């Protein structure tokens, strides 16, 4: 079974009879102003990828991992999400609910028992934290910031969870797909600890989802096992070329963080002005709670505005507009008051 995701623009255009060029796609949480990709030299297309091209050193500087960490370039986070469950015998795996569904799906498909972990478990008690819920897990997969709620768990809490899991050889897998806008919350500075695994990619913050480039940051044992599963040349030469240069462009990254925070604030204000209830969000998306999420998503789609609908619980996730005209279109499309 294939899960559905945002960005299914061709399907939306066919379903609603609206040409693809007329849609405002806010369904993915991808930076609408991506890193500007330069011309790729012909030899990059003609030669096999080479592991000693300097990409690993660039990843280390960008992520801030310590010397004992390993960096495994992968063809997008999805490749790692599907490969990591194959590195362990069937065990008990916790995944956040709500959260990105591919994690639970991949562990379940690999024969593991998937256990949902909700806010009532991770929020802590009145007299402090209670981590006994971790006792039933061998692996915990966490999404930080979470997708679609935008919740951020502080590094100190994640490290506490990791210590408890590691006492019995467990793993903490942290998906940081949306972390680049708030790098101070990344756990990369502790990678190298046994069983701590972090996923990063170019898809969201850098706006380069089509290149399918990411990295797994982990201890050496996990890294070597992952390399064997992925095989040689798992990341293409053009993807390595783009990734190295994008990660090196710190000036663009600083400017993008500033711009995204301003855009996120504008989106929050617009949604609140439309009478919607915010659940949370990140610098790249905002999520609202609505009981009639599917019908409201359809009402927006009829105006060629594509958003991501979640039915359990009922939520809509909005990505960022790219121009004044797009912001105006979204404001006009949101001129409804309640579900009919």
C-alpha cells in the first residue's frame, strides 16, 4: 500500500478540471523560494559518484556533528525511513501520533510491532516527567519539529529518552526534516552516541525536494549496516554536487531563516484572521484544527488552492505562499466562516 502525501498536483488538476499552471500548491511544507541550483558540469552526469568528493566533510561542518559521528548520504529521507527497519530484528517501535505516516508504515512492513505514542505520554506529569512509557519500546522514532503539528521536543528531553532506550540496546531515531530553520534544537551535536540516529535532507528548508538528497547521522555500527543495505552509489553524482554546494552556502541559509520566520508569522496571522484555530506549525507550515477538514480542503481546491488535509484528528496544513499575488489568493480563498 502506498501512502498519500502532499504535492499531488497532477491528480488535483485532473480531479477539479483546473489546469496545473493555475494552482497555488500549499500542500507540502517545502520552501517556495529554494536554494538557486547552478549549472551542473557535464562530467558530473557522465561519471559515477565518488565517495571521496568532499561531501562528508561539508556535511560535518553544516550539521555540527562530533568527530566520532558517521555521515551516510542517502537519496532523500524516505530511503532511510525504509532502510532503517531492515537493520533490526522484529521489535517494538514507538512512533508519534499524529506524525508523518511513512515511519510507522515502514517499520510495520518490515515486521516490527508499531506502538503509537501520543501527547498524553510525552507531556510529563504534574510533578515532573514520567518516562515509564518508554519501557515498552525497543526503538523510538521521533519527528522534530513534528509534522504536522510543529511541536519541538527540546534536546535535553530527547537525550533523556535516548539514555533510557540505550540501557537495553535501543535506538532513538530523530527525523529532523524541518529542523534547518531552527538548528539550535538539533541533536546533531550528540551524534556518535550508540543508537542515536538523525535524518536530515535538502527537501524542505532548501526547497530541493526533487533532487532526493539527504543524510543519516549515526554511530559507526548503524552507518556500516546502512551502507550495506543501500549499496554503492546510492546518491547520484548530480545530487552530491548540489548537496555539497547548498550546504556550503551559509549566507543563503541565514537569509532563508529570516525570510521564513517572517512568512510563517504572516501565515499565522492570516489563518487566525480567517477564524481558524491553530494547532501549531514551523517556519515552513502552519496547521489548523477543523472538524470538517476534508470539506474545507475541497472548498479551497475548488478555488485552485491545494492544502494537506488530515482526518484523524481533523486538521489542515498550509505551506507558505511565494509572492504578494499568492498571499492575496490565499486570503481570498479563506473568506469562509464555518463548515456547511
